[in-house]
C-alpha cells in the first residue's frame, strides 16, 4: 500500500467558494524561528505554542505579530492555554498595538509535514470557542529543514483553517441515524499564503540580518554567579565552528602548496615557524563576516539578463541627452559664427567703396541690438 502523506485530520475536500487569503509578515517568521531555536538550545520540554496577532478584513487575514504562550495540562493530558495568563498578555499586546488595532487571528506550533495531529485539537478548539471562531493554525515543520526541503525555496510551514466535516457512517447504520444530526469532526484545510512586508519591517529585518551574527549562545547548564549575574563564558555556536574549520582547512591547504623556494636550508618551511605572539580568535568578527557573506546573494539580481538590459537602456538615455545638449550648443555657436561672418563680409564690401570700417560696423550693430532689446524686450539675432 502507498504511504499516506497527509494526516487524518487534514481535510482533502475542496471549498467551492473562494477561501481565506493569508498575508504573512516577516516578523512572525523571525519570532517563530527564534522561539524554536531557543527551545532547542535550552533543551526545553513540552510543545512550542504561540499566538498570532493581525487584522481580519473580509477574506484577508494578516499575520503581523506573534508571542509565546504558556500551556498547562488539562483533562486526560490535553495541552491547553493558561487562561488567566493568556488573557492578560493578549490585552497587553492589544493596548500596545492600537493603530492599526490588532486582534488574535490564530496560533502557531510545530507539526510534522503530514499535518496536525490529535494533540493539537484541544488547544485549537479552546481558541475558536473562547476568542476567535475563524482562527488559523500556522504549522512549522522543523523536520523539513533537517531533510533539506528548505533548499527548494519554499518556506517550511503550512497554514490551516478549521472546518467541520460530517463523519462517515455505514449504510446499515444510516437507517438508525434518520432524524438525528450527523456528528461533525474538526478538520484542518490548507490555505494559500503570501509574504508581505512594510518599510518598518524591512528596516527591522535588515538590522537583524546585519547584527544577528553578533549573538553568542550561553549553555543552559551555566551556574549563576551571584544575584542576577550569569556566567560570561560564551559557547561557540555552529556558525563559529564552521568558520574556524574553514580557516583551518584553508591554512592546511596553503601549507601543502608551498613551493621549494619557501623551504629553509635546515628542511623546515617559513610557514612552519611558530608566531611570536598567538592571537585569540575573535568569534564575533567571524560571525559578522559570515552574516555579510550570507547577505551577498541578496545583492545579486535574480534575473541577470533583465538587469543588464535595464542598465543598458538607462545608459543609452543618459548618452542621448548628453549628445542632444552638445548638438544644441554647436548649433548656437554656428549661428553666432554666421552672424559675425555676415558683419565682416559687409564691412569689407563697404570699405572697398570707401565706407565705414569693420570696428564701426560692429559698434553700430551692438547699438542697434541694444535699441531693439529696450524696445521689444527680445534679444537681437
């Protein structure tokens, strides 16, 4: 039998009417990824649950902010929200985000790529019954990242809406259920989503991308040194280890490619000479360099041919305007030279007949031009 790639709670029926349109903002992705990273590094137990804040306008839902939630164990071990804590925290976020006003539009958690499971149903029912009956579920799939599925360019997440599907019954039992309501089961239906951002979010994401490499991880087992003071011993993260390994491999490669001229008479090489003072590796600088290298693909246009065509078009426009300016200036100079040539030619003809000199003709021409300018207000040509 073929393996089923979807959960039994995921509805496969298609909606005949246009469904909800989800607009996901980058700050939500940053919050969710940061929460999952901290939960993993601190080796915390329990599910990862958080709330989603946004706006609901008709069929459009925006996911703009997110925050972590406290959970408690209910009846039969069901995971539920801490009602008192959640109401207080939700009201605090609403007081802060009043313009535009934000509301609870859903929640997020981690699920396998197949979809939500039975443990996710109680907390979803609690949210749709107490806060928002159209709440959506943002399911993040960490296993997809480990499997390398994120390299295809698709975000490792899925957004679901809740629907109620009728429970399937046998034909023999359908006679006994006549006149009774068909039992409904909570199902999840996948929704399409698009990533939207604003100017403020672009600045925030750019700041995180620039300074995110300066963070250092602290081991959870580090003991407190006094009241309110933690140990300052940093733990090298994965990026620093990879950068250090890369530098070591590069140094080993350089030492293996030394030419015979670099060898000393005693058989040792110049590269093998130990340094006088050994400097410590600055992991903060290495992380900054790694963050800069990761940002380089963002500066390269996705469509290189279209970018080159646009650059060539703008360069051609600038060159054309410059040539038109040069042509106008040369036309003006030629017109001025023709005027002067006519005056000189006329003066030579009059001088042959015993008339006025060239200087006198230029003075008369200037006086005539000044009189026309005073009379008409236009320059003499």
